[in-house]
């Protein structure tokens, strides 16, 4: 999935940085350069929503786009409450992701 997202974003002129874990994302520390952060709700046993809240607690203001294959009313409500700019359910169209990134970059 990450490789496909990377190709899609690059094909539309965005520079993407990929991370294989929540810790890898946290360790890179260059959030002021990000126009947005795309997070899966399920990060291999960890919560993308919890990661978003942790980032916000560290002062990271980059907009967040959530993607999920496990849509539920509870996930959607928690994602919206965490301040995301988009919530996309898999499978989502390439255009819906690109439109969400473009909205985030305009914010």
C-alpha cells in the first residue's frame, strides 16, 4: 500500500516520505516541512488516531488524512475529533486521496 501511495503522490507532483512504523515517523522529526501526514487507522497493532494525538501533543500542526480498511462509526468519530482533514475508506479512489492532499496543502 505504501509503495502505491508513494507512486500516486509523486505522479501528482508531491514529495512523499514513507515510514514503516509509527516509531520511524516519530523519529524523523521534520514535521514542519510536511504539507500533510497520511496515517492508516491501524498501524500494525497501534492506533493511527493515538499517533495523531501524540503528534499534536508535540506541537505538530501538519494536517492529517486518515485511511482505513476498518471503517466504523467509532473510528470515524475518533478520527474527526482528532482534527483530520479527510477520512478515506479502502478501497478509495486515487482522486479522493489527491483531492484530500491538495485541500491539506491549501490550508
